[in-house]
C-alpha cells in the first residue's frame, strides 16, 4: 500500500514545478487527486498522472478566487467522498521591482495569490476536515518568509504571512485533529525561478547557482514533493504548526563566507 492510499488530496499550482512533481508522487503513493492550476499545464499534469496509472481530475481555476476555491474543494468531496489533505502550493514571484517603483496593485496581486490563496484553502477545507476529525493542510511558504535577501518585497512579505497564518491556524484548530504546516523552499529549479537559471547560464555562472547553501546546489521539485508527501501522510501525525525549510541548509546559519572553520 502507498503512503496516501485511498486519500483524497487537492494540490494547487499543479500545472508545473513543485505542484506537478507532487501530483505525480502523491498519486504514485495512492492518492486520489484534484489537480488545480490557472494554466492549461494542469491538463498535461493530469495526463502524466493517468499515464502512470494514477487517479486525477484536473481543474483550471484561480487559487486566489474564493468562488473557485469553494468549487474545487466541493468537487474533491463530491468526487472522492472526503478531503484528507490539501496542499496550497500556487504562487507567483512578483519579480524584482525596485521598491520605489512598486505599485499597490502589484502588491495586491502577489498577496492575493500567495497569501489570500492559502487562507481560502484553509477556510473552505476546515469544515470538511473538522467534521471528519482529521486532515492535513500544507502551505507553500519560502525561505524568503524567514530571512531577507531571497526575493522581492511583496513576495517575501506574502510568504512571511503564510508562515504566520499556518502558526496561528494550528492553534485555531486545537482539538480538531486537523494539522497544518508550511514548507519553506530555498532556490528550486521551477518555471518561477527559470529567469534566475537562464541569466546564470547566459553569464556562464550556472555552476555557482546554490553556492550559498552547504549543499552547494539548487533544489529540484521532487525534493519538495517528498516533504509535502510526508506532511500530508499519517507519518507526520505529530507534526503541526511548523514552517519547515527545504533549502540545502541555507537558513541554518548567519551569513557565511564558505571558508572552513
């Protein structure tokens, strides 16, 4: 039996990157999946899952829209009879815009997707999970929500908000049997970070990507998917209210020259 055998799971941002890797891994481990993304890439993810023998329904939706979130959560319950886990993974980078040039509208869009999106996933999954007496909620935060220097201002603020949301929600769910945790990725090679990798390749410095962490490399989507699998599974039954970095050790230290001590 797989680690998620028979469990009903929703993953947002499933059209590429971490969400696609998680979709493939979760269904390999027996999950019945609702894969959500606002791009048509979610249909390609669903095809990959089905080709691998997994169970999936693809939904094109906006994770920052309350009506869309209510609809895809209702679909999971109607299709699979329950909701065991949801991974609020959808996000946007917001780019690197100088502070003085940032607009209110820019901030609002980043916060809408990255912070309000997880809030909506939590809000509308809680009634189903608390009625069952169990469930796991996973939110994608970032090392940018823990330390400065890893992103633009609105992205970092949105991810810090996700971490706070997870911590405060854990106590709001006291006694319900529902767990909630955040994953804080470091530099991961995905569609969102593609410009970083492309610029490094153009400059001939691709070998320096990830040099600030002790593993001296960038992460891969499947490495984040593995942490999500653990948190969504019963193996993490006593893990709650945590923001867990998956960053090659980047946040384990203060700024470091890289020279042996």
